[in-house]
């Protein structure tokens, strides 16, 4: 017997229940997200727990003055407004950092393994101070507070492994950074329209990309440094690598080499190179009235020997065409000028080629050591 075919349901009818379920799921997730954002329970308690966690791991005081928000999703997003982090004792100001808004995206799965992996940490309108005290103590060295009493016994069955944290991407937007050396009392302040530090893991190199502003000029900065884990250890098996390039329309500067103790900024061995097509174009960056020296280049080797100032060697300075005129004197046109010194305490060799009142001239000289000029001793003779 041949049975008639069973009636079939059109495919669009079968899709409707599935679409309804998907729609309900999306709506439920959205509703839960909105509820989580709006109904953050007991903000004061959450702020206190976060501040205590920061104090235990860094020894610093974190203050969350503004409201906080939480968004669940593929990553857990936390945001806070008006945030400050305290400075070290002896610092030039109470806060090391002030942030208008902080936003962190935290991965879910590592939390079950007692790891806080921050996929992206964004700081909007930050004001960050990186300084050393008069005793050369850096404020970027974070030390957990020492226990004042014997630790309480850990209950049986509770996890004993401490929490670990890792920031994969750090982004600064529309802020400023000040570098201050307390040993010599000098400071440099730069605006930071944008700056991104990124690494795939705590053991991976950190890439750098962004813009900084000095005076009226903006400078692109890029490069790569060593890993965050090697930085935190402050005693890596090999020097912490540094490769940084800064350039703008007027000048270019590079620093390359390594640092034996990066966390303390000690034991560095760095090659420095800089160049400018026209030195006067940097007047807006430095705030100084600089001469119109063309094709300027400077190179030196800096090594930390444990003193206040680094050991500087391999010094070379080259300048291209320039004109000098003084009332009552013949005009001097310089084709090129070269200065070299093996070290700051060694004599400087100089050579100048150009024209004086239309006559070709060459000047060769042996000058005093560069360190003599820096000592600012009016009684010291400068040999020529």
C-alpha cells in the first residue's frame, strides 16, 4: 500500500520559533547588561575592595572619587571617573597619576584561574608624573606593604596561590606626562594626544605607538621595549631591550640599547642619535631662539656607571651650511662644521670649512673637554 506523503511545514514557518528564541536571548542579555550598569550594588563597598587590592599589590592609595559602572559581555568592562593614584614619599606632588576616566576590559576565563587579564586599559585625560627623588628612588617602582603582624592561618581548602594581573594594551588619550629628575631638579612636561603600549602577553615585547607634544610641535613616537615580566623582575637574565624612534617634520631622534635594571632605570647602555634639517625649526619645541644650522646631526653613547650623570662617549656633532654676521666684521659662511670627542673629559677635535669675506677658509682646532663647559666654573681655563 502506498501511503500519501506527510504534509511538510514550510521552512519559513520552522524559522519563526528559532528567531523568536534568538530574539528573546538577545533581549535577555541586553536587559541584564542594562541592569548591571544601572544597578551596581553598593558602590562604596566595591570602591573600598578595589582600593584595598591596589594597596596590597602596589603599596599605593587608589581613590575612585566618581561613579563606577560595570558592563558584562564578551569581556567584563569596568569604568570609573575621577581616579587618583598616590605618589611615593618625598615626591614633588601627592599624586603620581590623575585620570579623568578609566575604562578596563577584563577577560572572563582567566578569572577562574585567579588571573586578571586586562585586554585593554584606557585612560582618558590622564596627568602622569614619572620622577625620581633626590635619593634617586623612582616613583614607578611599586612595592607591596610589609606585613605589620604575623599573617593569619589560611583556612583549609582555600586557594593559596595569589592573584596575578596582566595588562595587554594600555591606551592614553588627551593627557600629559611629566618627567622629573629629583637629583638635578630638572623636569620635562609633554602633552600626550594619544599613546598606546601593547603586548600579546606578559613575556612578550611591548610595542609603542603614539604622539607627544613639546611646545608647539607634535612628535610621532614608535618602537619596542622588553616585556613587562622582565621589567617587574628588575633583574632580567639579559638587558631589557630598548628601541625607540621619535620624529616630526623638523627633527628625528632614536635611542637603542638595553637596561640591566629597567625597573630602577639603572645599568643602561644606550646609543643616542638625533638630527634636524634646520635647528631653528625646533625653537617652538624648546622655547629657545635657536640658530639656523642646517643638516644638524648628533650622536653619543650613554652608559650608567652609578653616578648622577651618565658616562658619555663617542660624541660627534655635524652641522651643514650656516651664515654668521656681526656688525663691523666680515660675514662668515660655513659649509660644514664637525666636532668629535671620545669622551666628556677628552679634548674635542674641530674642523670648519667655509668662506670669510668671499675667501675660502679652513679651520682646524683642538679644544678643551666638553665637561669643562658643563662645570660652569668661571675660573677654569678652556684650552684652544
